[in-house]
């Protein structure tokens, strides 16, 4: 009887651990694997009573991961530090803040460990639930970037007010109030000295190209995009963005200002991306400081609509 109870409890405990480990953003829960082996061995050799001790340890470790794992600080990690330069690697660096915020390698396009998170984020932020809605969002964002008039961001460093300044008269303008820390970051990232009252970030809206990279990575991870479609989209985004800005520094400025405006200045969990932006801007190991902005990029073979670059 005790053996049956221990066996059932062991299966449930190991199943719960496997679920937590698979969905975790960290490697630590997989280090508990030897404990699962101990449970199996103790039950198999007829020592069910002793099996409850490793079960308790495994359950405690799984619970700790649920509480602590999600709070891991943003970190700059690279899965392939010695990988050769490539267009896909360059494109992945564009959206690196969103991976660094999760302490995930920034240089991986398809990340099975993030399937659940991508599914949740794509639905909550974009309303995407399948391949069709993803392709529609990609084409919509691509069209928005290429049809909208150029917009500058004007940052008043004295009053802490940032507003968009559309080139077209009468176009909608947005204004947000920055915190002291945000003002200090904007001053640092733009290189404005203490005597500067105002800085202008030109054509800031092209930072949204990072969203296209996110959609490509999410689509690839969820199997909504084929490898060819993902590669084609990343190449188009990279080539397009490279023509818009002259350096990673310009992208960093636009990303900082555009992200603040996009989030309305309020962060909550989004503060992790803000922290990641700081790491990517200042850390010598950051791809924004290592990858050459003007490296030759491979062109996408098609120039039609983004969603129609590959059939199927």
C-alpha cells in the first residue's frame, strides 16, 4: 500500500518539477534532476518511506523556482559567443533588450524554452493567437513604419518632459513626464552635457523594427513561421533599419525614447527592459558595442509584402 502511495506521489512530484523546469527562464531547476532519480530508485528497491524525503526536497525546490526564478535580474548572455557575423545575428541584436530582460541569450532566434511566454505575450500585447494573426500584425507594422511621416522626439532635460514632434503639420503629438532617473539616462545615452537643456532624437519611430524581430522570433518559436520565412523577415528588417540609422548609438537613443513613449513612462514588469537597455548601451560585451553597424547584410530574395514573401 505504501509503495503504491509513494509511487503515485512520486509521479505527481516529478511531473510538477518537470513542468516548472520546462517553463523556467533559468537553468537551476534542471540541477534537481538527480533528486528525481533518487525517488525512482527508492520506490523501485522497496524503500517507499525514504522516497518521501527527496520528494519533499524536489517539491520545495520547484516551489522556490516559482517564487524566485521569475525575479532573476536582467543579464547579458550569449549562447554562441564565437559565432561568425551574420545578418540573422545582427537582426537578433536589434531586439536584444527583450531577451536580456529575461536573462536569456540574445543571439538565439528560436527558443523553445520561451514558447509559453511568447504565446502569452503575443496574445496580451498584440492579440495574436495563430499564424494568420501574426502575419497580419507583421504586415501592419511594416506598413505603418513605411507610410508614416518621420517623427522626432524632443526631450526637455530641464523640465523632464518628452514629446513627439511629427514632421507633418496637424499630426498627433504625444507627451510624457519623465522621472529623474529617466532624465539622467536620456542625458547619458544621448551624450548631452550638463549645460544642455534639450536633445532631439530624429526619426525615433524606427526603433519599432525591434518589434518585427520579436514577432519573427516568436513566430519561429511557436512554429507559426518556417525557417525560410523567419530568415527572410529578419533580413528585410535588418537591411531596412541599417538604412535608417548610422550606428547602434542612434538605435539606442531611439529605443530609449521610443520605449518610454510606448510604455507611457510607467514600467512595472517592463522596468526589466529598461534595465536591459542600460546594459546593452554601456556593457563592453554588448552586441551593440561589438557588432559593426555597417557590416554587409544579406538581402531578402523577395521584395513583396512581408507576409507574402513565402507561400504557405
